[in-house]
C-alpha cells in the first residue's frame, strides 16, 4: 500500500509540475491527435483545451514554416529520437509567433511509440531582437539603405554572377558636393533629413535590380547589374545627376546639393573586388577635381595620378618630424612709400628623393587629408618667429602674411592657437596678417565673421586672398573685417592685353577703396602691369617684378639692400 501511495504522490508531483510549467506542454497519441494541453498552452496560443483536444497541432500552422521542417521532424520522431527546432506558428487570434519546440517520443514496455510529448517556448521577443540586431548589422539606421558590410556582400554576389554568366556590372561611388557646408550651417538634424531625402530620391532614380548603399557620412555606392555595355552605367549616372537638379525642401529650407560620381566596370577595369572599389573611388576624386556635379569613368591615367597622390600623402605624414618643410618669403611693396611693407610666407617642401616640391603639388593633398592643420600651425609659428628675429636684427617693421585654410579656420582652438603663437614668439600682433581665400570664408560666413572679429580684436591684420575667383556675397564682404583685398594673379597676368582683366582689376581696386580697404595685387611680373596698377591707385604690389620668394637669409639681404622708390613710376 505504501508503495502505491508513493507512486500516487509521485504522479501528483509530476502532474502539478506539468500543470504549472512555464512552457506549453502538449501530449498527442502516435497519430498526433492531441490528448492533453497544459494551462500555459492556452496562455500562449489562445486555444482552450476543449478547442484542441481530439485535433492535431496542424491547427497552429501558419504556412510560414517550410515543409522540409515538418518532414525532418517526422523522420526523426519515427526513428525514436528527440526533435528540436523552431516553428513560425499562428495563434487563435491570427497573430504570428515564433516558438522553440522539443518533441520526444514516448514508448511502452515493448519499445513501441505510443505518444509524443512536446515542450514549447515562445521566442518571439528573441527573434525580434535578433532581427533588429541583424538589421543594424547590415543596414544604415538613418536611411535604411544597405551599409558597407551588406554592400560588400552584394558586390561579391554580383561578381560571382557576372563571372558565371560572362556579364558586366558597374560600381558607382557618389558623394554630395558641399554637404559639409549645409551640415555645419544648418545643423546635423537638417543634414540628416537631407541624407534621408537623398536616399529616397536615389531609390526612385534607380532600378529595383540595383543596390544602393550608404557607406557613411555623405558617401553612397551603387551596384549596377544587368548591363549590356558601360554606356548603361553612364546613362544611369546621368539620370541621377538630373534627379538632383530639383531642390530638396527640408523643414523651412530650400536646399540644393549635387553629386559627384565615380564609375568602375567589372571586368573591364578589374576583377578584384577591393580594386574595383578603389578605382571607383579614384574616379570619384577625379569627378570632384573637374568641378563636381559630374560623373567620371575610371582610366589608367587616373590610377597613376592616384598612386602619386598616395605617395605624397604618405610622405607628408613625416614632413614635420623630418624637418623637410622650409619657408620662403615674397616681399610686398607699398606703391605709396616705396617701402617693403610686408612679406608673404610660402611653404616649400624639400623632399630627399623628389627634390623641391611645389605648394601646388602638396598643399591640396594636405588639405584633403587634414594634414594641413599641423602643417599650418608649423607655418604660423615659424613665420612669426622669423619676423620677430628680423625685428631683433634691426630690420624695419613688416607684416608677415600667413595663408590659412578652411580646415584650419574650422578648428575650435584656432584663435587660441594664434594668440599662443604670438605670445610664444613675442611678435606684436599688428605685424601678423592672416590670409584667407573667398571660398574658405564663404563655406560658413557667419562662423568666419565671428572668428575674424576675434582675431581683429587681438590686433591681427586680415587679408582676403584670390579675390574675384570665389563666390563672395557683397553683403558678407561688407561685414567681413578684412584690412586688405588681394587681386588674384589670374586678373593681373593679362593686364595690358585684355580689356576685361583691366576692367576687373579697376573694379576691385575701386571696391576696396570704397570699403576703406587696402588693395594689393599679386603676380606682378612686368613694368606694364605695375604701371597700370599704379595708375589705378593700387596700394601694394607683390610679384616677380620685384622679387621671387626668398629664404630667410636671402630676404634679410634683400631688405637691407632695398633702394627702390615709387618715384620711378610714371606720374
């Protein structure tokens, strides 16, 4: 009797355990007819015991679980083994859910299967989390476009397909022209909305078979498949360029942005995936060099240029630590007094293998790579140090003009850096002149005005370089606290032969004087140019007519031997 009672107690424990189990438990006969479900089954599926007893689990099928899953299940169970797997089932109310299920066969004393017991756990939340994580791993959260990882995967698939079927496909690299200006001026929220609008416009402008990806920032990439010739990619790129002609309306702003596009072709350019990406990027760089808002196919010549560019950039990484930079100074002459009133500091690079590298060959690369910031600091410090040394030698006071790039100006500590250099070198602030180009200032004019006013308050002189070649607004020009306006050499070189150049020079000088600024002309090489500028009232002159850029010692000798007088000029 006691044995029977122990058995009954054991059964009651098992029954209670099943009844209170956190998992849904179902017991069926060998034909899968349901004989028992526990309370958790009802909570999970919405079906009461009365609704499912005598029926089969097919009542839960949603049609989303592959038939192969059920086939593998029955083969495993009928072999007398346990089966574990996932189902995509449907609740009584029609809601789809994911469940993790373990099904075990129950055998009698003869080893025959008499029942099946399934234990089911709802894993919908886990599946949702996995889906979110997977989406974040492969898609850009802002635009919902494929990200760099998925783009690479799609690229490998495209290459495999093209190789098997002897087909072409193209890779387009695209970025937005002057997007940073919009982002910096109107703020990141507006910039983000613009990127989303750009992504949507690209989706509308491309075919369903094309893959669009956002690689980061304002960089996008496109895989163009089903091509018969490279011209198909060109037509698609031109279609994209046209799509960007219309403005983007973001909040209360009407914004215009254009793309620059670089195109590489598989297998015409290369069959290597990494190389295909690289050459598309090289073509993009070329498109930007040619004025932006255009598309360029990769060519072998571009690769040579890119390799040279890469070599220069790599060498620039060590230019300061190896002391390879040197400053040259070009005198500036006052046409009123005839005195040397200033010098412009010009960086030159003495490379051990390349020899003297011109600024035109390395300054743009330094700007693109961001190396212009440390190089610019070095130039500022060395120029101020040199001018203080000239004062100490007894040379007359002269301004030293230092060129500053847009990247330098955007540094939060730029004004503090200038103040620190002046204090470190002991140069009076009124003997330092900062030169900025029109385009540099107009990238963010309001920010530029604030920075320039701080420099002005310190006593630093300011000059607008290359005037007439940018896109200044006269409204801003009036507000910008420049002391000088510098006439670009492109207008000076044609004086005497081109009436338009003469008219432009005349206008700039008159405009400078009208705003109480000094007018200085650079690139003066002939007496004819000098006479014209003097007759128009130009205040200062710089150019090879007087002197080429000189090293420190050469400049000291030049200043000490200076004897030119403005009286030599015609009245």
